[in-house]
């Protein structure tokens, strides 16, 4: 089934907000869309088990309710790198449970938007990193560029790494994460010329981050 893997230039690029926006923007094209956060650290203990805020936001944006374990197969309490959090509780992250959860979501949707954790090369263990997920799920990649000082270098390095991994980069989104950023127009122009993929939108600094407010600044047409 069609889907997307959303990665970012770094941890604070705004992947979750953009993923929510993409779910809403695709849903506007009469598609049934679900979100997925395969691996999440920084979870809180609830009566129903560990829960992650990003995963719950993606779940809420989806077209129908799904078991939490499908949305977020690997949940860890410490807000640290996933492979370190997994090691602390004696868990080895594997691709098979993520594939199974993704397939179950795909059976219930037209599209699945899968959000990574951290950046493209975040380790998941001794033999896995975040870049292995879109390859295992056979998903194209959308890059979220957190627009702030240094983002041009981060974006171009990430673009090179995505292509070196053999994954198709099918679009990118500029997300204004620093409201004080100066010369952002020149930065956007440089990124637009340098990133060899369609720009799906420019999301300004928003006081209210909801799927609808983000979707208003996105155009998923190149993905359809």
C-alpha cells in the first residue's frame, strides 16, 4: 500500500507536526490515512502501558482508531537515543515487528505516514539504524527541514545520505522552527535550488500546531 517515511534534519525539526499535516492534507484528497511511529523514546507510564505523545498525536490524526501497539511497536521510557533506551531494558529492536505492524495498518488504510525518530542515521542497535526502516518497509522518503541557523548544511547532508541509502526522496517540507530566524527567504531559495525533490510546503511559525493548520501550508499533489 502507498505510504511515506518522514525523516528530519534533526530531532527538533518538527517531524510529528508535519506528519500530522501530511495525514490531514492527504485525507483532503478522500484518502484513508493512518500514522505510525515505529520507535519512540520519552514515553510515560499509563494504566495502559507506555505511551508516547508523538505517537498519540499521529494516532489521533488518523482516519480510524487503531491498537496503540500498531502505531508504536517499540516504546521506551527514557528520553534518550532509542538504541540506548532499548539496551537499558534489555530489548533488541528488530525489523520484523515493525513490518508486521505496518502491514496491519496498511490493511486498514489507503496511505500510512511513518515518522522516524531523530535523524536519518540515528542508531537502533549494533546492526540497524533509522535508515533501515524505509528500506524494510519499501517506502519513499519526505524530508522535514527545520529552518534555523545551520539547516542548509544539515539538509544537504541528509539528502546525500538518503540517496546513498538507495531510498527515493520524493519531497521535502520547510518548517520554521526558529521564529527569530533572519534571511529565511534566502535560505528557502538556497534549499529549493539545492534539494532535488519537490517542495511540498513552507510551514511558518504557528502559535497553534494542529493537523489542519499545518495542512493549510502543504500541497501533497506531487506525491499522488
